[in-house]
C-alpha cells in the first residue's frame, strides 16, 4: 500500500510581510518615487478611459506648468500656500500629531489678515509696511489659536486630534463665509459674495526682479516668506533643544516621559506652530493673489499640503520642492481642460492616487515581502 504523502509536501508557497529591523538609506527615496510612478500609471489608465492618449495628456500638463515663463509663474503662485501649509503639517507630523486641520487654519489666517487690512489699516492710518506686518501677525495668531484647540484636547484630554482638527475645518470655513456673505460683504460688489478689495498699498509686493518670469506675473513676496519659514523650521527642529524634544516625543513618548520632557506642553506648542504656518498661508493667498476675502479662496490647499509634507519626508526644504511639483499639477489641470477637453478634476484624481500609493508604499518601508 502506497504511503500517503504528508500535507506539508503539497503546501504552496505564500507571500508574507516580515517587519524590517533596519532599512537601507536608499529605500526611503525609492519607495516614494516608485509610489508616484505607479500613481501616474493608474492615472494614465483613467485618462485613457476618456479616449485621450495619456502620454500626450501628461506632456501637455508638463508643458502647461513648466514649459513657459507664464506657466512657471502660475506654478509658483499655486505653490506658495502649499509650501507654508505643508511646513505647518510637517511640524505636527514630526511629533506624530496628525493635524488634518490646515485647511481651516488657513481660512482663519486669511480672515484675521483681511480684518486688519480692511478695518485697522484705514482706521489707524497705518503705514503700508506696518499694515502688512500686522496682517501677518494676525494670521499667525488666528491660525495658531485654531490649531491650539485640537492640541489642548489631545494633550489634556487625549481626544483624537485627527477627528477634532478635521471637524474644525468645516467650522472655520463656515465662520469665514458668514463674514464674506453677510457681515463684511462689499455693498458695491454687484451681488457677488466678496469683501471689498484691500488697498493696493498693502498687497504683498510682486517679485518683479526674478529674471526668468514674464512681465505682469503674479509671483509675490509670499515665496520669500515660505523660504524663510523653511529655514526657520529646519533650524528649530535640528539645532534647538525644543526641536530635539519634539523629535524624541514623536519617536518614543515613553522615553521622553521618563526623561522628564513636558509632553502636554509640547503637544500644544507644536499644534500652535503648525496652525500658525497654515494661517500664514491663508494671509499670503489673500493678500498676494485674491486681494480680498472671498469664496473659493482655497481649492483645498490645506488638504493637499498633507500629501506635500508626506512626500517630502517631513523635510522643510523637501516641502518647498514638492509644493512646486504639486503647484504644477494644479496649473496642469487647467491646461488639459483647455487643450485636451479633459475635466479639470483629473488633477484632483491624480493627487488622490498619489496619496493612496504613497501611503500604501509606506508599508514596504517598515516590512519586507517574504516567500514562504
């Protein structure tokens, strides 16, 4: 009688995830690049389903965003609020605080800055340079206070900051739109829900000295503010004691607690700083581009900033670069709508795909595939 083989001899090989003890340095760069490539491939399939050659569409998108001086200028304009809001959320993420409320903090910063520009500036007869500085300060305070709310709830009551910061976005936008539609509505606005425009003297000045940009471009001083903010955040996190505490608390809260680091205070301070930078993004967009408070001030910059910070690996200078790439993606959406008859929402779909694939790719940064 023939013996029956054991079941183990017929067992098929299978894939499993095994946690990495160490990760090679190059993996942290290869995974995001591969994730973005896969996202673009998935986007190509969606574009092809619309009856358009995806490679022609991508070529048109690139040329629209970076192929002309005008396209580069508009890309930088879109990138400025992404830079500032991306820096804000990256600070919170460095401490493992998931601030999803940059959109609301941005709107609150724009609202506070508009209040200074529309009312305090003419009432106090301020010099324009002082009014601009006060608008920046008001935006920082308003965004910081709005970020402090989920920070206090997290630090003191251990309330999940993802939920509170996300819900506060809707509160902030509704609050600002109440002022836009009713309290501060411009009576001479021909029925459009806007505030009166800011005096031209307190618009953020245009960077006319940049040689490769065309005349009449819209790139403003917010770009310099974003670059200075990146330098400040890099120095704060890498060259100060407080930055060291932030990094330690983010990596190992228990070790930080045993070392006597003030965790609750630092949670609140980080969320205030995160919100302050997002509020500054709102001021830059309002005083540099829209020149008034209005509906549609932000097409979701605060949410896109989350993808920007994640792709930049929370590096402040990486945030500047990735923000430019995503600014180009926003400009490219308008381009393909005009030239290829594709919906502008294609760029929004690409943003979502990039976030989905990047978050999925993070698994392979912590685990490796094993064939068993």
